[in-house]
C-alpha cells in the first residue's frame, strides 16, 4: 500500500502539465492509461455525432420537400432562401469559432497554474457562447415574425428542431463554463484539475464543429445544389446495385 | 512501481500545442470562414460553390478536432472512437436519405393524396 501511495505521488509530480498523466486528479485512470472521464466524454460525443447526423439528414430531406410542395401550390412559406440571413449568421458562426480559441486558452492557462487567466478565458468563452445564443434567439424571433414556426412547413419543423437542439447544447455548455468559473473562484480549479477544464472544453469544441457543419449545409449550400449532390449519390448507388 | 508509473505516464501523457499555435490555428479558421462567405457572394464562382464549401468546412472540422480537441496529440484510441462514430453518423445520413427521400416520401404523398 505504501508503494502505491509513492507511486501515485510520483505520477502526480511528473504529470503536472500533462492532463493524461495517471494520478493527475487521482483514481480515474483505466487499465489503458486514459482518464475514464475523458473516455466517457469522447463516447458521449460519439453518440452525439449520430444524434446530430440524424437531425441534419432529416433537415436536408424535408427542406427540399417543403420547396417542392410550395412550387406545386400545396405548401406554405416562407422558405429558406427567403428568410435565411447569411451575413448575420456568418457573424454568429465567427463568434462561436472564436469561443473555441478562448476555450483552449483557458485550458493552457489552467495547465500553467494560472487561475486568474483560467477564469478570464472561461468567462470570455461563456460570454461568446451567450452572444451566440442571443443571436439565435433574435433569429428565431425574427423568423417567427415573418411567419415561420415549428408547424408552418417541413422546413420550419426541421430547421427549428436542428438549430434548437444545437442551441440547447450551447446553453448547457455555457452553464458548465460558468460553473467552472464559480468553482475556480472558490479555488476548486487548480493545475491538478486541468482534466475537468479539458473535458468541458471537448464538449464546447464539439458544439463548435456541429455548427461548422450546420452553417455550411443549412445556411450556405443552396437547395438546388444539395439536390444535385443527392441525385448524383443516388445514381452512384443505383450503378452499384445498392438501390 | 514508481518506475512503472513513470513509464505509464510517459506512454499516455501527450504534449499539447501552446498558445501561439492555438492563435495561429484560430486565424486560419477565421480566414477560411471569411472565404466561405465570400465565395457564397461571388456569383462567377458559383460553378464550384458546393465543392469549395464542402472542402473548406471539412478543413475547419478536421482542424478543430485535431488541434483544439487535441486528437492529433492524444491517444490514438480516442481518435478511433470519434472516427468510427463519424463513419456511423455519415452512414445514418446516407441511409435516411435513401429511405425517406426516395421511398418513404413517395409512400407518404401517395397516402395523403389517395
């Protein structure tokens, strides 16, 4: 038992800067040498990939359907090209992208043992996340005023579901970041707790990469072009005998 | 045992990039975002809009995952977990597209109009 205690102490001393170090926070290391909480977060993110994959696929399918119905005089507007505001959303995308930078700077600060720097960068990240959420609230409100709601058409249903779930993820991230700031103010986030900042950082960056995909597929790619890609894919699958 | 711990630490502790690298990566990501929006506005480049947007967003995605999420520097098994999840997610997208776009919508439309 005494040897084990020395062992853990040695590992702690050696691993102050590396958050993969065994004994970094003590007692969370698996037999493969990776912190179990870190593996847990990666597995959660892996499952979230499939969740967002389903939502994005549903959006891509039904957005086109809403367009077709509208052209045939059966559907209701407004449609994506009528209300999506590219300059406005570009700024939101930029804000979220920069929040990933402030998040890694917070991680670098906590690894260096700089609690003040950690708090500042975590607060910056939470602030940028809140700006993004404010922007999303404004966007949703303006769409509602223009007549688009969850039940207006298939575009509205899938758009609000997809971006709403993303916004929910961002909200959870902001809450976690502010919790970390609160803990840090009480001395609960030290160099040895860097793994906690890293795990929440992983979640935050994931939210950012999901928005990278949403921004391109939902906002920037015109429907006609998406249709062409899908048709090409279907032709390829028919050629291979898969359809 | 101490030696074992040190060896284990050596195996699993991976150096992450410093602030300068993070800032450089963020600048590159910002430039790509500006380029994405710019190409959307330039009508003369409309013919390569899809390819350019998909390539640029893929670069952004991979860069964030590699540098900010440290998959490039961390244990490779974590990259496998995420990589396999991405493959499954893409398969879900393709499967749903085939099932709903080609078949289910036709069934639904026939049902509604009959």
